[in-house]
C-alpha cells in the first residue's frame, strides 16, 4: 500500500515523479548539508531550543547510518566479510564521490578488515582506496560475496538473468534501503535475507 500511495502522490504534476517520497537513505554531498548546517546555526542564534534544521541534520545522520546498523545485525565480526556495493558516487549518474556517505561506510568497513568491492555506472574521478576493488561485471561482483548493498540504479541491471536464482545458488544478504530491486524482483520482500528500510 505505501508504494501505491507514493505513485498516486507523484502522479500529481505539482509534485512530480522526481519528488523525494520514496524510502531510503538521507542526503549526501556537500552543498545541501552545508546549507542546512548554516541555517541550523542561524536558527540557534534566534531561539534556544533545537528546531527544524537541527532536527533535520540529526534525522539525516540516523538515516545514513541504516546500512551500518543493518550490517551489525547480520554479522558481529566484519573481518573477512565480503561486501559488494552497487553504486558509490554521492548521487545517481555522477562520476565523483564528493563526500559520499556510502564511501565513508566502505572506508570504515576496510578499516575493520572487510573485503569491499563495488560496481558503478562511470569510472570514479579521484582516488579510491586501494583496498576497495572495482568490479567491471555486475555478475562477477556477486560471486562469493556475503552481502550486497544496493545504493542506486545501475545501467547494467539488465545483465542479471535472475537475481533470485543466483542468490539461491550462492546465498547472500541484500541491503536495499531504497527498494531499487523490488520493481524487478517483488518476491525479494519475502526473503528473510533481503533488508530494506521499512520492512517489517
């Protein structure tokens, strides 16, 4: 039902299909976060109690920590855990990390000795940590992993003949905070190893 409500709201031209109504992680990058922090500081000079901008920053940090919280539920020990990320740039269809929250999570996992890889739409500009491996093929990126983190849409999703049959052969957890895979694989919602924001 929530998905139907979202589709209905976005069908209103005053709202539009690009509106941020879907569940998912918080915002990333530098510009919006910087502006919200400035407004929060300005607001604190006007009133004593925390208000909307301060609350927005707190809520955003909580939302962006969803992946880290979910990983802790899956595995108490990250050493040697093989984790692949689909999409790591700070926003969809770009080639820069630019203070990407996902990349920060990946660096933290590397520090805890997890084996981290990723697939991206474009070659990432700038230096990526040498312990983080870029996989050229989306199919190869799934082989031997323990956890898949789906951060955003990739142009190469059509290379996957059946994610469900593949996961049955080599089971792994799927973290899909924005429910990107559900349009193509709605049966994933019933899979106990599929985690998304709002499930359950």
